[in-house]
């Protein structure tokens, strides 16, 4: 089989790239190691930058997003019982949109299927060959049957544990990582959100986040030990701990109920350089990971897709290699800014095991400065709604 762009990974970034290329008549094949049901069952982020929304519009996949997405013009930050708001609209003129990653992925699958897009599921033993030549190809197996996909380019959208990053030789790539000494315990519940905007809470007991998917589906998180397991936490214990970490007036309004999903996510900051090797391009988690504080993971993947899609368009439509030649440099410049914001916001809001009394006082001073200083709020708002591509 032959295609123009082989896309490794059938998550939102791989599907978005495939659909965008389709709108310009560029052929692609998506290879996904799991089933469609498995991909759609993953619970992930739900805060979309305007740049991501624009890409979904360009892909022709934004109708349901506009109909069901919740526009947020700001966010709430608390420390103890103190609560203040950072107004995105005032400082940037731009909101964010709350729309679950699962729904984004569902919309993209529907679009690819309607247009006859080629997606292979249950793909095993993927190997990328000749990425540093002009004739790359991908070998893989489905149900024990060996297959080969010849292509012009390979887009590695297969996540942190995928084969794409590992294909780049060790003497070429350099990796940077920070592992955080805690995780996030998250639950999903069929309850109305405690507030119509997100609440990021710094508490002496640890961080908490009150988020939502829609008017009757809430997503809540609390900072937890890396040694914890989801089954260690009953629903009742989770709700009690959450109430202790958010302002009392918000805790009094919290509607609790049975969890329909419960999981623990470790936190890390990670970047690999370069994001291109020959005709192989890394996108999203294959190249970088951010802690979920500030919701940059999916959005940073989208910015990668923006740069790669435009580079491939230039190649096929005008025979220019400028876009693909500058892909890694452009993508990494924005990635590192997103990494900085996520690291800063994580450092501000969490409790660290080695924090001194001085460190805790600095956290409070930083929060009070953010609360009272318009310039600090503007800097946070600009980063939260998404820096320009």
C-alpha cells in the first residue's frame, strides 16, 4: 500500500492532521495500535485554545464543538478561602472553550469515516524504515498479517511510549525531563459543576481542580501521593478531601455523587529535540509532555499539527520545503513557552514534599501578587488562552 503521509497514532492529533490534509487533497493513512472504542474511552483534557478551535473549523469538524462547547472568559484561583478571578476576555479579548478530548476525537473519527479516510486499528510491530532517506516506509502487522506502507513522510503522533521518537537515533536526539513528586487523582461524576468556571486551588492539604465537561458532567482532581491507587480512595473520601481544599463557600455548593471514572495520573515535564529527523516528524506527546496544570497538552499537540500541516501543504502545493525544514524550530519555540507556563503554574499551586516555610511564604506572595497585579494577570491570561502560532 502507498500513501503520501503515513500517520502513526489514531488519537486527536493524528486524526486532525489526517483530516486537514484531506481538505487539501493530500492522502494519508492512520495506523492505530488500539481499537476505536479504546481510543474513545480515554478520559483526557477538555480546555481548548482558540487556535485549536480554528483548526477544527478548518478541518470541517467544529459544528458540534460550537453547539455544545462551553465558552469560558476567565478562570478562578484560590488559596485557602481566598478566591480571585483572572479575566481572559479583559486581558486578551479571547476565551477558551470547554469541550472534552473524547468528543473532539469522536468528531474527527466521524469526519474521517465520512470521507473514506483509511484508518487501520489493532496495528502491531510498527517499524519506521528509511526515515532519513527520500523513500521511507512503515512495516507493521494486523492480526498476524505483515503489511507495508510506503510514503513520502511519516508523522509520529503515537504518544510518549510510541515507536516514533525511539526511531530517531540516540546520538541525534536529546531529551529533557522533570518528574513531579505527586500525581492527580481525578474523578468524573454526573453532577453539575460547582462553579460555571474552573477553580484552581492551592491548599495546605495540596492542590485541587474543579472542572467540567458539560452542565451535568463534572471533572474534579486532587493532588495525591504517587504511591496511591484509585481503589485506595472511596468516593466519599474523595469528596471530603476536595471540600477541604477549596474555599468554604464553594465547598458548601458542591454537589456530590457516584464516580463514573476514577484514575491517577503522574505529572512530568518532557521535551525531546529535534522534532524532525529526515522525513519523520514528531507531534504531541511523542515529542513533549506537560503537567496538566493549565491544560496545555492537547493544545500544544494542536500547534504542532498547525506547523506540520502548513509545511506539508507548501511541499505538495508549491514544491517548497521551507515549512517542513523549519517545522522543528517553530514547534519547539512554542513548546518551550508552554512548558514554562505549565511548570510555573504547577509550582505555584502544588505542595511539594521538600518545601520549606520560606517556599510556602513565596507561594502566597506570588498568589497575592497575581491577585492584585493586572500585568501579572495579563501574562497568565495570554499563556492560558494560548500564545499565537
